[in-house]
């Protein structure tokens, strides 16, 4: 059986009673994820429970193989939970078809990956714009300008990923992830391939997105220093959440 | 945006795109050129028959569309019988001999006087008409192909002919010799392959045909216009089969190359597909992107193929001036459609495969 995390935030302005009235934007209830290696079942997640409120920034930490990425993919609808419930903005991903999860992901979830995962043939602008195209609303120049300016991408938009530094690429990836104003931003070790300086830049960007725009963020990280940028840190081990404490 | 995505993906791997384009270009060129060659040759032959100016052709019943293969089974005296009929202005016999030694050509043995009556004569570019038994006329295309000029000796059928004149192409054949000499050479004394009849007026053609059929019931009598209309590949079953085989071969080439190209593309872009899925791209969107890329590649290949066809035609005509390659808008369009269909079929499996890739696995792909 999973462990329920007590929700507390850093903000002194919010009382616990006020928090309890907020509906979680993300609700993970007793989620199991089983992978099949031949005839053997390998549980990546073993009854995980996690609630994330709107506007929260949560860091998920744990050793390699503890199920962090599996949790992220299940939350993001890229993988389907074997058991349990995953509610994203009230929608249960577990009961959805692949097409429905894809549709939900398009409108409510943004992903940032460790390896940036930009499309190499497109420029920075193209990589961001394609997210808008897939979303279905077409290119929104105003939103595009706001996001790229905020992430300091002016002057780099016509460059392809191969012509950009790691930090720039990751900022493009973040721009792509938030261009459609997703409910939740999921980041899978976004600083894993960056040096210290660029890591700090990216983490600061994420922090600003959370504090200034109220972006809900769930981030996987190995980096203990990264946790200082987040409201709450959740620890995982062997497919379960073992501890969820405020970042301070 | 999709257009930009497709366009940039195509040119992100220029060598692979070039190979794909080349395959489509070759496919299109094969179809256009082979069809153009067959229809060009047929049409050119038909035009040359029309160029004689006769109204009716009289041949043996066993004759085919290819007059040169018929041999010489008809007595030449048939010409006199036909000449006596009402509304017949002139008749001329011709003996056709197919020759494959030193090239593929049909020798026309003609009676110069009656041939001139029916055809209004040749347009001479150089020299004069047939006078001696070993005289030969060649048309300008044949002269260019064989590098002959007036006064040269031209050996055909193991006989040394003297080229006495070069005539404008477009009338009957390319090589003309006296019918009597040719009859001797091929052992067809007093025989002819075909009789060409000119009526007093074109409106009398049907009446004259009826009369000829009455006196020659076992011969094939047809208007020249009908022969012209029948000189198409659809009326020659073996030729149509040949054309269909070439088209099938061309489509197979295009299909297989595109299949391989897109299969490799999908494999190489596995992670990109995972990224698109993480952004919320549906299966349909992914299939559509890949098929759009294929269509664009095909379009570029088709343009190249059409250009290549004209280049190949120019090269062929330079090397073989007597060839005729007819490139028509209709067949260019058909070749284009065939190429697009083949390419889309070839790309459909890789595209479907791409849409079904597991997003998590795709994102982890190296």
C-alpha cells in the first residue's frame, strides 16, 4: 500500500485550512506500473500516492531505478498505469484510451527532458511553434513573444539545435513545453546534461515560471541543490514514495 | 508549420533525399520514355503511311499492323485490276523488306512512276529520283543516322546501292529502291506487300473499298485513316503487355526505394517521433507528416523525372535520329500519378509503424 504525502507549502500566507480546500491538479492514487520482461513482471511503481496542488513546484528525488521516470511518464500519459488512478485536472488517465491521453497531453501537459529532445531539422522557433501547431490553435505570435522573451531566447530563434549550447537548447525545450499554457509541467532531470552554470539558469527559469506565472511543476532530479528551487521534495525508493518534505 | 516541418526534414538528410528523388525520377523517366518510344514509333510510322497521300491500303488477309513483317505474297498484277475500278485515280504497289543486318530498318521497293502519282512525289533535299536498278533514296533522318550522302554506296541486303537522293522524311519509309531490283533480291518475282490506292475524291473511298472487296475478297482492304487510328499500343496486345510490364517494373523500383528510405527515416527519427507524441501528436498526425514528406519527395522526383525524360529523349535522338519518342502531357500526368501512388504505398507501412511506436521507448532510443 502506498504512503500518502502530507501537503504543506512554503508560503506563509496560506494556512493549512486554505490549502485543504484546493483541489489537487494532480492526484496519483495507489498507482502501480508493471513492466513485463518475458514472463517476469517487474514493478516500477508499487502503490504510489501523490497529490500536487495548482501552482506547486515539486521535486522528486531518488536513486536510479527507483521509478521516478516511470512516475513521470504515467503522470504525463505517455505510459499507462497498471493499477490505480491518475487524475490530471480531474481526468483519470488510467481509464482513457491512448488517443484520449494524447489529446489530454496536448492541452494540459508539458514535458521537458534531460536530453532536450529538440527536433534537429527545425530551428528554435520551429521547435516551439510545432507545439502550438500540434495543440491545434496555430501560431500565436503574442504568446510566442512573451515566452521566448521570458526565457531569453531572442536572437537565437533562427538557429537549429546543433548551433545552440545545451543551456539554450533546454530553454527552447522549456519554451516548447509551456507555450500552450499546460496545467502541469513535467521535467525529467532537465539539468542532467548541463554544466553548473546552465543548470542554475534553467532551474532559475523554472522557479520563475512557478513563482511568477503559477506554473505547476513536477521535476525529477538527482541534484540535491535543485531542490532548493522547489517548494516540496518527494523521495522515492523501490517504486514507492518514502518521504515527502517541504524544500526547506 | 507542417509544410515547414516536412520540408526541413527532407533536407536535413540531403543525400537520402537525393537518392529517393532519383529513384522516383528514374521510375517516371522509364514510364514516360518507354511509352513515348512505343507510341512515338507507332505514330511516326502511321504518319509516314498517311504522308503517302493514299486513301486505301490493300494487303494480304494475314497482314498485321506492322506492314514490314508481312512479306510479299500478293501478285503485282492486282494493281492493274484495282486501277480499272471506278473512282480509282492511281494505284501503286510496294514491296517491303524488313532488314536487321547492320540495324533495324524496312526497305521500300517502289515503282517510281506510280508512287509519284499516288504521293505527289518526294521533296528532294539533295540529288534526284530513282533511275537505275541500283539507285537508292534515303530520307534525311536515315541519312543523318547512317552518315550517308548523295553518291555514297549503301550496302543493304548484301547488295551495294548507290544513294542518288536524300528526301524529306514523312513519306512511307526511310529507304527506297526500285521494286523490281528488290523483288529479285528477295526472291519475290512480281510480288508486292501492299497496294496503295488513291481515289478520284476522298468521298469515294467507301465505294472503292467495296469494289475492291468484291474483286479481292480474300484480301484486307482498309482506309488509311483507319490504319492511322489503329496504330496505338492498345491495339497491339503484346505491346500493351510490354508497356504494362515496364510500368510495373518502374513502380516496383519506386515503391521499394521509397519503402526503404522511409523505413530508415522512421528508424532514424524514432526519438523525434517520441517527442512528437510527448507533445500530443496523434497517430494520424504522425502518419500524415510522413506521407506528406513522401509526397513532397515524390513531387521533386517527378519534376526531375520529367526533366530526365526530355534529356534522355534528346540523347536518344542524337544517337539514333530515326527514333521517335513522343512525350505527351497525358502520359506525364499518368507517370506522375503512378509514382505518387507507388510511393505512398511504399511509405504507408513505415508511417503506420511510426504511429504505433511506444512513446517512452521512442524517447529512450539512441
